[in-house]
C-alpha cells in the first residue's frame, strides 16, 4: 500500500492522471486507486518554535536526529494517531500533521492551547505564497505552464539519469524545441527601485527603446512585497535567464512606466536552507 500526498488544490487532477495512465497505458497492472483526501485533516506548524510546540503534544522524539528533513513518522499528536511529515513550503522549520478528519478540530485546539506562549498565529495562503517565493519555491500552474520542463526551472536534479528504463516525459524533453538554446527559464528579479512591485503577467524586454512591436523575452509569474527583506521580489521567465545573472530586463507597464529589474537567483532568502534544516 502507498499513500500519495499532493498539493491540496491539485489532488483531484493527480488522481485523474493516475487513473488515465492505468486505464490507457498500463491496464495489465493490478493496481487500484482510492481517493482519501476528505478522510484527513492536515495542518502545518512552521517557524523556529515548531519543534518545541510539537514536542509538547507528542511523546515521540521529534529531534532532528530522529525526524530529519524530508522524513516522516507515525505518532500520536494530542492523543490521536497522526502521520507527521518534516517538509516545508515556507522555508522555515515545519511539521505537517495529518490526522483523521474527525480529530482535526481537537488537534487544532490543542496546538493553539500549547502554542499561545509562542504567539502561534494562523497564516493564510497569501502569506504562504510570499514565504515560498522568498525561498524560490514554485507553484505549478503559476510559475509554470505546459511549455516548461524541469531544466527551465533549474530543477534538473529532480530528473533521474540512473533509471534503466524510460519514464513519462523523457522523450518530450529530448525534442528539438526542448533542447534549443535561449529557452525561457525561471529566474529571480529585483526591481532597481525596491518599492516597486511588478504586476504579475508583465512582459519583459531587453531594450526598452526598441521599436514597437518590441520583442518580448519573458513575463512575471510571481511578484510580492517581502516584509522579511523590506523590498519587492519577483520570479519570472526570461529567455536564457539562467545565463544572464546580473543583467537588466525592463517591463513596460500599461500606465506608461518602464520598470527596470536585475536578473538574480530565485532564492532570495536563506539560500543554504539553514532555517528549515535545524
């Protein structure tokens, strides 16, 4: 038996893809899929005191040595069975707690009861979006589209080169358009004026004085004001962007302004991951 956890908003889509490939590509496999998304309540505690808080509501050893980053354990949390994953989408020390749905409110209340002294505060999706952008974590469908592959994202490490067999997408990535030079690639962008937040979807050009129609070289996929950094940050696709670090790109806006930005790494905060690996 295997349990697959996905982005909450994409659970149904992933389930449909699994069923599609089973029925059309590998119908001979004796595999069965069941969606259990509504069976579970999931909450994440995130921040420098996350481990201290979790330790107060479980008897399990949640030290770094016993529950390392990208690992998981079964344990009791607030007295009920739970699966706890040590993963992070905020870039901070985080624990994702999964319990049966009917225990969700109980665990939530216990966490806030014990978390009061740590100033435990709920955070919404806008906060999560900003925190993940500071770390350069992508959102599939926002920072990507159907034309983007892992190497465009600087995520070639996620593509196995050791498998003795093919895998879905391998032939696609070898096609002429996917290996051509000067593909659009995901980069970070810092506006020259740190107070200016670029609008998502803004189109970039290398030469703002080029005659109209200007050749577009990419667009903004994510853009926020970062309270942690005290400035605006953005992520976007730029032609040949990974080889253009430190260069300028310009974004003509509908109000007539042209915003200058510098191409940089999409990881704006804690590039070594020290805050989530403690």
